């Protein structure tokens, strides 16, 4: 049995869920990973109103869609971040409030606890999201970093997220950090440090997204093997390097989609990610959850791209074997 | 005639100039690029005390060394930066003061004007340095950048540095920005934008350092050709990528020299930089200034490395030709 | 909306148009780019006989095919070439005449003017073709070239083609030079020089064919961006390098299809051309014209290959997007 | 006409032929290459009982399958090998007998003669298989080899296989050695030596399997050209290198399918083999026989993989052309 | 302080030690790693005759040479090997005896104990060598290996070498296995298994030789980091891959130096080994022992090559640094 | 013994031999390969005047220089070429005459016979040079070549050069074609055809120059092995590809030394040629003649470059070995 394929709804938040679910069902997806923004899955309504959750299920069922996970990226980002104007655009007004940083961070933390509760109400056991980071601006150590500050940041992360994960544990829900630049963990080294800081507790795992690794020259399949027991969810997203000696791998402070960038997100199967190697690694570690397409390609029509991506995953993902082959070659 | 080879003293600021000059002279360098920190070249003393400048010259002459440029990197960094605790460690106390950001920035700007004046007093026409950047923390656009803010940052840079460059012009001295991550310009795109913002005025050019380009996958020789009229000074520094699928090109918030980093600085000739291609490009654009070795290699003894680097440059740099060869093959 | 896909009929001139159109229609092409040889589109008949043009349209319509461009490669080649025996085989007898070079060139130029007139009669605004070159034999400068002669050749090209393009302008038709070895322009440098020589006039543009770039190690997508306003038509043709240290990139004076060649033409999608990068570049510059498959693969049955190529283009070409993605991730 | 595609049954010997033929027919294969083990094609029964051969044909016909070749790999292996316990598992008990090496080798040789006779009875002219090797254990020359012993081994091979091939010649059947590590020939050099040793007689040729070449860094298409007149049969099997500096190309004494191996077999089209180059080479040398999929991928469900492999071959194999293309571009 | 550079005498055993020491001293080596064959260091004489050891020291001292290690490769090879005729050529007659395998293995084991005793007499604490392997012939698993047999082989190795290492421990001498094809350990996986099998005891470590890793595509620097506490000695030897699609990485059963091999040993610095990366790794793990040149290049005159190799090591090996560089950039 | 290193004087013809010999002797060259232009070695004077040859020897001896070969490239070029204005610049006036092509070719052929005679007078047995080609302008087959014309060109070459080589044979001198674009042979395929056409006679061999192979992606070492018995002389010259997607490998009709070219000649050791592989191949085929540096680098001062090139060859060329190494490891 191949794994179910879902569509993460985060990049489609301009569409009402009704509309998006009709499209996704028509394309043949197995389910949706609902974003906690737009009208896709509103945490406050889910906790306040029984009918709201029922309405979500009805929309999904009408389109023959399932749901295995929800995405709480935007609010999660604010939990550990240095808050600035950009957060106003991605947070619910009642979370952003007056924008005073520590207040924002605390309200975001509370909202993440509510997100776990809402997930349980919806009947899913997986919330994916971001953590934010107090030290992203220290990425390049000049002026020279005080590396004790880096260490303290991992402690701060653990202190802010520990109580959140306590609620996740109570609700029987797990959190999957999407390892990603601007988060507390974005590669092998920082993932190891983040897991160590939070005590490698079961409630805190990884939403593995290879598109954030390829431009860093990281091997996603190897990552899956190395953090096997914490791979709780998988995004299918791709990115492409276009390095010609004039384009920087760092992105040039250009928006995604600009010609002069050194790398960009592209529709799955159109970029650098070796998905077959990743899927083989997922087979090896026994991952049975959804492959959730996070579709983003600023150079492609999304209604062309989403079914193209689905077809790509269907033909690339396959079930593992139990047979040892040369053994089969032996005489019975 | 090959170009003179100097040693940038910034990484040797733990040594008194007396000591360092004796070593550099002994190794056979043609001169020093004096850092404006340690006791190498103190801007305030140079302006206050005629004897100070004379003493610098005496130390140099005693060791058969020249000086073509000075380095004002640390103070320059503060002019446009978001100021934090790290700046305390790199700024003179009277510039850092109480650490209130705008005050620090303004005092740093004044000190850069003084640096131009001090350079003139010393008799050099070139000050290299950093500019800082108000937007380095926005490198990766998540939460999504307001790109109007990026544009405003280039304007802010121009507004802060314009008056400084006015003083440089008055003093007959030029500024060379070392294009570098954490500065307003760190690659082709951002250099073009910075030069445009400041009006491509002659007083503001580039200190070209290939070690900051190699790990970004940028071609330094091509950069030299593209910004030919603004290449005012050249650093000889190298870096090495060590990407094996587990090490990130972004550096993992690890200090330079840590095993698990994806790239690091290494002694010139031991890394990824194609210096011959760079020197050929410098010949093509007619650059006649010094090749200034900025020596940094956390895995090598610096007293072994500095003369090794000097020998490397001596055997790699060569004078251009005027002869068209197949023409020489023709019968006279 | 994806771009229409046509079949260039030049390599099928052994078949009557009736036969070829039936095949192409059956395979599902959107149209044909008619070659001005064989019986596909005969310039003299088109100008002499109203019924002829009508007959072409009838054949096309019967097979649900359109026409957006015609190909005048063979006659165009003679306009600037050093004429020899080889031209006899590719020119109409009345153009080749007695083979006296200057006479051939002038008759070819006149025929190109007629080609513009015939195109207008047919109702198309695009003629693709070759220009020939007076200096192809000087490709490798030994005996050493007099480079003034190279410069004069660009002038000669401009003088010969200027009057032809005047007629194109009058007829509201554009010429698209297929940048190609043996033509006045075959790479970035020579295309720039040719466009400059002819005054960058609007009537003279480019039929972009990536198969001629791949073996030169040229990046076709970059070419499309650099000459964006002159990309008037696009060929979909592919080539493959097979360099193993014994095969020369120069071709060894062997015919296409010979085993020992260093490169060869292959069916689109089977070679070195990065078509997705090219199509993305075409999206970026707003090219809306046909993708015209010029099918040539000496190792593949063409009736297998042509529909294979069509399927390849259909699944590789896609419409661009207007959505900025992280923006969509923001809260409405 | 494209070549027929068959499935080699060796890796499916745990299934009765009835079952396997039903699957293969359902997937659309053109035929089976029957392994001489399991119940697929039993040499002794074929010679003893007329009805047995008929029963094989009936099973095949019922499933619209043909047979062009049979596989006698396991018994062939014993003809020249240093016999040990492993051979007990791959040989029929009456061939292995008491395991005394020379006795095993001689009984295996006799059984290979019977295999030729049984093939003739079945109506096929091709038997594929292994030869074994007396010197595989001397692969790495330490302790230093006596290279005269290597030469003697090729003579021993010729002496043991000569009489077997005599019977093949009498029966009008050819033998195809699958060039493969552990056999007398596994690369260009050793194939040349083996063919020379046996006198380049027509009865002894090659079953070309690219999966054994890719991990050795050998070019299978070049091999096909170089040994063109001895390519009697072709296996479609793939392998993939996964070298990251920690995995050895030599295999680490790990079983196929282990994560830490440096290379492994994978389903055709999922590995390093350039099948299009191989098929073009087969076209060039005029090979018209079957493409026989030897399916082995320890990470993939074989019922998913076999039809996937068939589809891969169908879309990759194509018929050659007779047309010289630029000729077609000339005026008729 | 850079590390001492020695010459391993194994490949010069045709020369008397007197002669070789004079050459090596003249070239400027710091010492010799004496092979236990030829007349370089004879174990039986060293134990029988006090004057013998003194004579070795006198020869060395006369040529200003030191000794830090001896090489017992040839006898060690026989301890675990499947004995055949080749061992007769590399063993002392009294060890080979009648060639009965188990007897040979036991006498070889006793001689290795004596080698530890002789080393102690000579005053060195390091013996390098081979272990042999009972399973090298099972490298490629066909006929399919019984992998339980592989596991048993590691046990056998531990049982045979455990008592030998007991004597090493008593004598205060360490054994360094040269990880190498045909030994129980030849890559990362097998080294880990061998160390585990023998209980990771301190007396049994590694003589690291990168030439055996390069052709396997292994990263020697990574190996040094991974087995840091067992790197007891280092050989400087190089190898070069020459893969062109016709040459196999497996060696084609050709002797070293044959043109058609896919790889060969070459003089240090002339091959694929990245010695700077290795030396940096050795600095990182704190290795202070000799760099011992094992010179072997069948295409180069050894009297030209040995001093060339010495010069290469002298200019490539350097001492590490204690300075953190950006720290040095900070104001004191 | 390493091979002698000479300097080919062709690119220094602007200097009188007196001057050049003094420089070359001072740099430490072993000899000169005299060009038959400038005043270096004038064929007509050598035949007319005994004193002239003596004067050349005196100049050489005074500077401790030898001569093993002379270079007759320019006149040789005219023997088979399509003559045009460019030949006027490279030929003696009495050979060019009125420029009527066939007359030029015949006078050039006679002069080549004289060159053999003059070489004999000088006491050298090797003349290097070019042949010209009647078909260089047909390099890219468009308009499509009549390939019978290509075949006829090899015959024409044989007919023109056969009588010249007759004289070479009489004089005991050999001709070495410098395989090179614009000559009858420029790669593997065309060299084989040229040698076959002229009957593989001993008087006609090859002056191997790797700089003409590297930009064609040809392996010079392999060429040396394949044409071993015809390698009569070797040039040491280098070239460098600079392909970035915008520069064509074909050269863009730009003069050597122009920035935008895709490749260029560079000083030996500064380019793409693998000289060590070449020198190893020369050792293998037993070539004992000079390594003649043809120095050409439009970006380097030639007085810096020539001794740099000499030092490069001295440290890269080495004598072969007779020792089989693992044999040396065996006990005597």
C-alpha cells in the first residue's frame, strides 16, 4: 500500500475551503492538510462551536477527502521570534495585539496550546508548524557572535515550547516542526541541538520538508534515516538551484520568483530534490503517514501544477518489498 | 611588474604593531594594510598627535614595509547596523557609549569621517571597511518581507554614507566596501543596488575579497569585470566548502573552525577560490594596487601560514602581456 | 493557456504536404511551420496563383491545423554565403542558375523578398530562416585572421539583408534568423554583433533553436532573457554530447548520425537541452508564439519520434502564475 | 518494430509458473525467459517427458506469452567455480551430490549440455547463464598473484566450456554468458580474454546485463559496440551507486538491500544505467532479440515494479531510422 | 611542530638496510618504518641476538634516522587467510612450513607475538600490519552468501588475534591494522565490525592508509574523525582512478601498473587522495605520530619519487592553530 | 633520465635568434626547436650557404643549447589549403608569389622538400609542421556536405604530401604533423584517416600538441597510446576552457586573448591539459625525444612565463620505473 497523498492548504488561503476542497477532490487527492488560516481551519471557532468542526468534516467528506494533520505554522513562528512588523501580517489580530514582543510571543504560545486542543476536536493527531527563532539574525557570525547566546537560545526555545508540548501530550497530539531557515532548527546540527534541548520528548517531532534542505546542499534521505524516530509527517515540496556564478545561494534579498535569485521553490519533481531516495528512506524507517504536497512555484499556474504534482507522487512512491532477491534465486 | 603584496593586520590585533611589522618584514611582505584597531592605527591618536603618525611610518620603514590602505571595518559596521551587544566588543568605548542604537550609529559615522582625515594624514588614499546593514536579519523572507522595506534600507544606507563620503572626497581618499555577508552589499545584485543608491559616486568603491563569494557560488573574476571601475582594493583570502549532505552551506550557527560547518575560511591557495582567474581579470581591468592578504585559517598556525600565503601570491600573480601571439607567428 | 505546438516541415520534404498534414493532424499538432521547399509552400506559386495559397489552407484546415510561420532557410543561406557546389542541391534551379556566386546571392536576396510577400499572402507574419555567412570558413583563426575582415563581414550582412527587411517591413512580416553555426550569428557574441550591424531594427529578430546552443555549451534560457525583445519564434529541437575523450566536439568531418561524432541531434527531450528552463524563460519574457518542433534524430524512426516529441512538449510547457506565494500564506 | 519485452523468471522462482505467467501476461509482457529452477523449466523433465515441454508451452500460450531464451545461470556457475557450501543451495541435489569439487564441476558441465538439448526440445535457440570462475578470489592481487595462474584459469575455462559448446553447436543453440562479477568475464578486459581463450567460436556469446557494469563505472553502450557480434541476448536490469564517502563501492560484505552498501540493484529506470544510450547502440549493431527484464529491487514491491519496468522499456525502446536528415532538407 | 616523516621500507626490501638508510638519510627523512622482511628488521634475529638490534640502531643513527614503528604485514596476512600457494612467496620458510593451512595460520600467529616482543626490544611501541581475512573470496555475494558465515568470520578474527594482542599489551606495544582490501577490515563498515568483534581493546588500532580508500570512493578524512581514538599510525600513499567507461574499478585481474586497469597506486600528491583534508583531520584529532610514506608507483623511478614525496609532505603538513579568528578581530 | 626540454621559437620570431638564444640559455633550456621564419632558421640560406648553418650552431652552442627539430608550420599550411589573403602574411614572398592558389600550393610543396634537405644539413632528423586542409571550411555540414568530397580531400592530401615525404625519406628526416584545427587531421578520427590515406608510411608522423585537444574534449594521453608508433615529437602547450553558458566553445570569431572567448591558450600548467597523464603515456610508449614548450599566453608576460613553463615541465616529467611493486614486497 502506497501512502496517502494530501494537499497542504496554506498556499491556497485566498480560496474558501469549499472551493479548494472541490478542486482537490476533483484532482484525486486523498485528503487535505488544513492550514489554520484563511477559513480552512480556525482554531478559535473549532473550540467555540461544535458545528464548525462538523462543517469542516462535511466539506471534506463531500469531496472524498480525509484529514490527517493540520498546519499551525504562522502562529507557531511567533512563539520564539524577535517580533517585528512582518508578524502583524501573518497573525490573527487578537494574537498580534499591540505588537509588544513578549506579549505577542505569549499569546502565540497560548494559541498553539489551543491548536492542539482543536486538532483533538477535529480528530487528528498531528499539528505541523514553525517554532520561530530568537537567533536567526545571528546566522552569519559578524559582528562575532557570543556563542553562549546561541546556547541560551536553545534553552529559551525549550522553555517556551515545553509547556505547549505538555498540552499536546495531554491531548494525544504530536507537534511536527517543519525544519526550515528562520526556525530554531534548519539543518542536521540545529535539529540535533533542538531535540536535545527539549529533552527528545515524544510530543515534539519533525515535519520533514526536503525543499528547505536542497538549497543548503543537505541530503534529505540521510536526514530521514538519522532522525528516523522523529519523522512524524512529510511535506512534498521542491526547490531548484540556478547558480551561474552571478546568482548567490543566499538569495540577494530578492523575493521568491525573481529571476536573479540563486534558488527558488518549484513544483515537486521539477527541482533538485531526489524524491525517490527520500521515499526509499521513508520505506526503510517505516513511515506510513501522508505525503503532503506543499505546492509553491511562482513560475507555474497552480491549477496546472497541483494535479501534475499529485501524478508525480503517485508514480514515484511505491511500497517496499519483503523479499531478499538472491535468496529467491536459490532453488526451493 | 607584479603588484605589491601586503598583509592586512586585522587578524593580528593581539600583537603590537612593532612585533607584527618585524614578522611581516622578515617574511618579505611589501607592506601592511593597517587595521584601525589594536595599536596598529588609532584614528583618534593620528588626528590628535603628529608624532603618532610619524611613529607608524618609522615602524614600517624600519621593516622595509609600505602602506597603501587602512582598514576601518569595525567602526564602519556600526553605521547602518541594528546595534546589539555584539557591537560593544568591536567598537571603541567612546563610539559604543551607552549602546543606544541611533547614537551608536551616528558616532560611528563621525568616526568614519575622522578615519578619512586620519588616512590623509598618514598619506594613504584608500580606506577599506564595512557598512553594516539595516536588513541583514531579513535575509530569508519569512515571515514574508515587505520588500518596500528592503528598498528603503538602500536609501537609508545612502543617506548615512553620503555625508561620510563627502568628507572622503574632501580628503582625496576613497572608501572600499568589502562586499560581505552582513553588509549592505554581499553579491552581484546587492552591490549593483548599493552603488545605484549612493549615486555611483567615485568616492565609494569596492574592496574585493573572493573568500566571501566562493561559498555563495559566486565567480569573483566575473565580479571584477562587471564592477571594473569600482575595484579600488583587493583582499587575498580563501574559503573552502565541505558539503557532504550533512553540513549546511548556511553555517549551522557554529563558530568558524567547527568541524560540522559546511564551509570555512582557509589560507589562500588552500580553498575554492580560483586566484589565477581573479588575477587575470585584475590584469584585464588594469588594477595596479596591492594584493592584501587577509590571513585567516582556524586550522593552521598563522606563522606557518602567512609566509606560505605570500609565496602563493608571488608565484600566482604575474604581469600581463602586450603581444598578440599568432601575430608574432607571422613573417616580419 | 499553454502555447500552440507546431511541426516544422523541413525534415519531411520528401512527403507531399497532403500526406504530412494528415499525419500531423492525427498526432494532435496545433499547426505546421511550412518549409518553402518540397511542395509544402512554394513561394513562386503562392505569388503567381491565388488558388495555390487557398489549397494550402484547405489541406491544413482539413487536418485541424493552423499556420503561424513559414521557413525560408535554404534560400536565405545563399544570401551571404560563399557559394559552392553544395548550394546547387539546396536551391531552386532558377535561383542557383549558373552558380556564379554574386549572381546566386542576388537572386537569393530577391527570392527572400518574395518570401515575405508570399507569407503575407498566406496570412502569416513570421518567416524563419538562415542568413548565410561570408566568414564561416574563418572560424578558427589560422592562418591568423585579419579581424578587420570579420568586421566588414557584419557590414556586408547588413547591406545585403537591409533591403530584404525593408520588404518584410512593408509586408508587415518579420524575419527570424535561426541562430546556428554557418550563419552570421551562432552564439551570444555574434548575435549581438549582427543585431548591432543591422541597426536592431524590428523586422529582424530571432528564431530561437536550443539544439544549436547545447553543443557549444551555451545556456539557451539565458539567451532568451538577454535577447528578449527579439525572440520572435522558437524551435524545439535537441542535441546530445557524447564526449568520451576520443570524440571531438567539432564533429570530425563526419555526417550527422555517425557513431564517432562528439555530438548529434536527437528527438526533443532525449538530449542535453534543459527545456523546462527555456520554457520558464519564455514565460518570463512573455513569449506567446508557437513552439515548433524541428524533428531530427538519425537514430529514431520519425513516425515514433514526432508524437513522442509532441507529448514531451505538452507535458513540459505550462502557463505562468500571477500569485506571489508567501503572500498567499498571509492571513487575509 | 520495437523489440519484444520478456520477463526473466529467475527472481520469481518461489512462484509456480502458472501463477507467474498469469501475472506477466496480465501486465502485458511479450514473453518469459524461463529460469531452469523452481518449476519454471526443469531440464531433466524436459528431456525425460514430452508432455512436460508441451505443458510449458500451454501455460505460456494461455497467457499470450512467447519464449525466446532460457536461463541456466545456477548450474553454469558451478562449471568453473571453486565449489563450497554456497553451491549446495543453488544446485539440484543430484548435481551437487557429495559436494566433492571436481565431481560437482563435471556433473554441472554435463547438466549444461543437457540444458542445450532441453532448449532445443522447447524450441528456443538461446541459453543464458554463468560460467563460474576459478580465480574470482584473486580479484585483488594481495598476497601478490602469480599472474601465470590467471592465464591458466582462462585456459581451464576454455577446456571446461569447449565440450559444452560443442553440444550447443550440435543442437543449434547458443550460449550467452551474463558478464558479471564472480564469472570468468566481468568487464571489457576479461570478456576479451575469455572470448580469445575459447577461440571466439560462434556458439559462445554474451547475455548483456548493464546492471553489472554501472557500479564498475563501465559504459554498457560502448561494450555493445565493441562486442557487437557476440551480443546474443540482453537483460534489462539496473543498479544505483550511493557513494557518500562512507559507503564503499566494494559492498562491505553486506547483503543486497542493506542501507550501508555503496551500490545496489534497483528497478529498471531507477538507477545509473543509461538505457537510451544502450538501446541506441543495440539499434546500431542490429540487435533484434528480446529485452528481458531481470527485475530485482530489494526496496520495491515486485508486483508494483514489474509493470513499472515494462512501461519504462516500452517508452524508452524505439525503432531506428533510415533517413539521413540534412539530406531530407535538400530540394528534391 | 609538524609531524616527523618516515619512509616505510617494505617496497625497498630488495636493498640492504645499509643502502636504503643511506639514501633516505640523504633525502632528509626523519626516520624509517622498518619492514619485517628483507634484512630490514628480522624478528627472529632481534629476539635471538642482542647485537642485531644494536646494529639496526647504528645504521639508523649513522644516517640521522629515527624509528617509531615496524611493519609486520606479510606474516600478519597469514593469521586469518585462506592459505594458498601465494603465501609461500611472502612468508619465512619456517612459518610457511608444509603449507597445511591451519598450521601456517598458527605459526603466523606465534610469529606476530614475537614481532611484538621484538618491537619492544627495538624500543618501538607500534607494529603495523595486516590481519588476513577468512572471507575475502565472499566479497561479491554470488553464489549468495550465508551471511551467518560472515558474522562467524569476525568472531574467528577476534579469536585468532585476541591472544596476539594479549602479548602486545604485555609488551606495551600496539598493533595497527592497515585497513585494506583482502583484510578483515577495508572500509567504514568492516572496520566498525572488526573493532566491535575484538572488543575495542586499546592494543588493536589502525594504521590509516588513504590509498586503499580513494578507489573505493571513501573519504579518508572522515574516517580519521570517525575512528579518532584508534588512529595509531598513518601511511602516506596515493592512488589514482582512470575510469573512462572501459576500465573497471575492480581491476580486471591485471597486475598493478597495467595500462588497462581502472585505478593504480601513484606517488603521493599525484593521485586522488586529498591529503590536506586528511592532515587537517589528523590535527583535529590530535594525531602526533609519524607520517610514513609508503612509496609505490609502477610508472615512476623510485629514486626520483621518494624525495618528491617527502617534499610534498613537508609542504602540505602544517601545525594547527589555537586562535579563534574573528575573536582576534575584536578590540582588545 | 628525464627528457630534454626545448623552446619552440615560433612565437618569438620578432626577436633575432641571438637575443632569444641568450634568454633561453639563461633560463636553462636544453635546446631550441627552430622556427623556419624570422631569422631563426631560413631554409633558403641553409641550402645556399654553408656558413649559415654553422652560424646557427655557433649561436646555440654559445648558449649551451641543442637542436633536435625545426618547425616548418607556415609553409606547410599552404600545401593543401584553400589559399587566400591570409597566406600572404605567413609565407615568404617568393612562395606566395602572385597568390594564384595552385601555384602557391606547388611552391609551398617544393619549399617543404627543401626544408627536409635543410634539416639534414643542420643535422636534425625531425621537421614539425602543418599540412593545411582543402576541407576545413566544410567543418559543419551545412549546406549539407557531399561526403564524397571529404574522402577526395584525404586523397588530395596524400597526393600532395607523398612526394614531399619521398624527399624526407631520402634525407633521413621525418615529418611530424601538428594535429590541429585547420589541418587535414585535428582529432582521433581525422588522424586515423590521414595516416591511412598516406599509407601509414614511416616518414609521416605526428608532433603531438595537447593544447589543440583539450578544448575539443579529447584525451591527449589516450591519443599518445593509440598512435604510439607515430608520435615523433611533442609540444608542451596548454589551453583553458572558460565556459559559463555565454561563451561558445567555437570561439565567436574573436581573436585569441579576447575576454568573451570560450577557450584560450595559456602557459603550460595553467590550463586544462593533464600533463602528468600525458608524460606517463609517453613513458609507456617509450618516447625519448624532446618536450618542446610552445609558449603562448596572451594574458601573461612571456619573459615571466617561459621560465615558469620550464620549471613546470622539470617538476612534472620523470623517468619510468622497471620495478613491479608488490613483487618487491615479497621475501627474497
